[in-house]
């Protein structure tokens, strides 16, 4: 009976050791996979630069010499697998006498092979118009800034 009890105890200890080893291996495997996956994600989807001088968005409104536009948040740059919408930000581009307002006419091709650039006025920017806004300084985190150029396209 004593040998039987020792045999059962040895089997239980071996089983407990196997179970503990499996749990520890799972934990370490998950940590390793998450670390390696994070590196792959950072390589495939790098963070936006710290110095950004042009932004893309959609015109929400024009107030005098200010263009209000909505853009995707620079902090919400990773793709979403659950179907949720990207976080949006509102920015304001101030138009001065030095600001170039350009529309590319994508329905035509110029002699140089590029679409013609047509100068427009601020009144031509209507809500819903996709735009690219450029500035001389870093506008990564600036809500209101002076635009050097605003571009849109006609398809």
C-alpha cells in the first residue's frame, strides 16, 4: 500500500509539473509573440513624423479668411479591425494674401503630362471639398495656423 501511495504521489507531482510548465510556456509565448507583433506593426504602420507641414482633410466651413477642415487624428493612425471609425480632428487654416489656392484639373492633361493648375479663390472651397493644406512651420499639433498653400482637385 505504501508503494502504491508513493506511486500516486509521484504521478500527481509529475502531472503538476507538466501543467505548471505548460502554463509558464503559454505566458512566455504570448509575451514574446506580442513583442514581436508590435515590432511588425511599427514597421508596417510607422507613427506620423514629428515635423508635419501639410495635412489632408475635408472642408467643413469657410469663415472669412479661415478654412475649417476635418481630418483623421494623427494619433489614430493604426488600422482598426473592429470597424470603428477613425478619430477626427478639426483644424483651421488661415488664408492670407500670400496663400496660394490651387485646383488641379484631373480631367485634362497638360503638355508636360501633368494636370493643369488653376488658381481659385477662397469662395471656391465648399463644404465637403477634399483639400491638402500646406504651411511653412510645423503644424502637427497646431489647431489654427497660417496656410502657405491649399490644394484641391477636380475629377
